[in-house]
């Protein structure tokens, strides 16, 4: 399993304000290129609040990746993406794009 070191003897990295802004922008760009999510948002599969759900999703990903001292694993991120699509947009992703978006 590929992990993102955060604990385990590695010193946690603290992003500068500029670094955090760029990281948030990067997460947003990745999500904006994920066709399954964009279809769900554009077609309001999550209701009228679909755009806000997408923005909250991006913020949740950034928080999950930056506010923990635990090692993060790529399969945990995949599970988070999958659960969010199901719970927020009533959409099961079966096209392989979950693996591509991480």
C-alpha cells in the first residue's frame, strides 16, 4: 500500500498560506477534471445544492490530507471519493475513474 507519511517518525510538513492556497486550488482542479463528478454537479444529481456539495467535498479532501498526523493511504482516499459520490450525489462510480482521480 502506498502511504502518505505523516506520522511514523517523519516530521509533519506545515504549508505556508500560499502553499495551502495552491494545494486547495490543485485539489479543485483535479475534481473539476473528474468527469463523473462534473456530470453529477451539472445535472444536479445531488439536488440544487450540488455545486456547494462539490465545494465541501474539495474542502473535506484538503482537510483530510492536511490535518492528520496519521499515515494516509491511497485506498482510503478512493473509499472517501466513492462514499461521497454515493452519499452526496446518489451515484455509484463503475467506470474506473475513481482510480484515475486520485
